């Protein structure tokens, strides 16, 4: 007999994230080993530089535009009032 419990399955949100082809693969690698984060950052910056060479400064505008919902959610999160129990 073993005292080890079965590993818990990831939540629905994580399974949905892992199902996205390129982003899911990177997210799964980072969830397994955090030391993969610098590699992911280098890949992202390389992709931005190569896209800039192809399409010009429009790439930075579109990158900032895609970051708007995430920043909005971040600002809502940090300004949400938390209750401290105790």
C-alpha cells in the first residue's frame, strides 16, 4: 500500500489555456519548470523584433493594444477592496 495520493487534474481554465496550440505549450512548460521563463521572454522579444522588421512600428501599436484588457484587469484587481478576517 502506498500513502501517495493521485495527482489532481488541472482546473477547467488551465485545461483551456493548455489547449491553445502555441501559448498552451509555453504555459505548460513554464508550469513544469519556472526556469523556462527567461527563454520564453527571449522568444517573445525575438518575435517582436522580427515582426518589426517585416511590418514596421505598427507591431508595437498592436502589441500595446492587445495588452489593454490585461492591464485593465490588473488595475481592477489591485484596486479591489479586500476584506481581512480576523
